[in-house]
């Protein structure tokens, strides 16, 4: 489990740095939040908002994007984020979403969450498993 956590953390940092490089080409003061921050991963002072970066490479096979809302009985991810945008890497592309549009997708499509224990986790999570063809209609 710990091995999976560190592998996923390293992969997450890799994707955060790719997105930061893209953002910094336009907003030079942008930076990655070091340590744990449930609000967002990257902050852009020039715009005064944050970006959350997610990776769901397994979606190449499942065709679903996992959007977590609760972990170990506590609100998390989409339920607690303060990020203006979420960038989700699906194994092929970086897909940009206004956070409100993800919530709008869930509401407009009357989606239900699933509860499961993710690979490498020991506690259950609640998450929406959203088909890409539905979620991607809400991209920026």
C-alpha cells in the first residue's frame, strides 16, 4: 500500500509540473503548493485562483473518469476543493474543466456515486464514475 501511495504521489507531481510549465508561460508567478493541500495543487497569484491536477490513466481501459467526493467517511476532492479549474490527465490528454462544470455534469445527468476501496487504499471512498463521453461535453 505505501509503495502504491509513493508511486502515485510521484506520478501526480510529474503531472503537476507539466501543468505548471504550461501556466507559467502566461502567468510567471504561478507555483505548486508544497505539502498536502486539499484546496488545490497550483496557485496563480495573478488570477487569485487555484488549479487541481488529477490523473486517471486507468480511464484508457474503463472509459470512466473517477471523481472522488469522500474518503474514509470525510468529504474530499470535489466536495472540498477550492480550485477554479480541474485538469484531468486521462492517459492521452490533459483535459481542463471549470470545477463548477464538473458539478453541473453530475447534476444535469443525475449521476450517482459508487462506494469502493481503491487499489492501494485501505479505506473506502465515494466517487462518481463518469463516462468520458458525458464528462467531456463539459470541458473548457
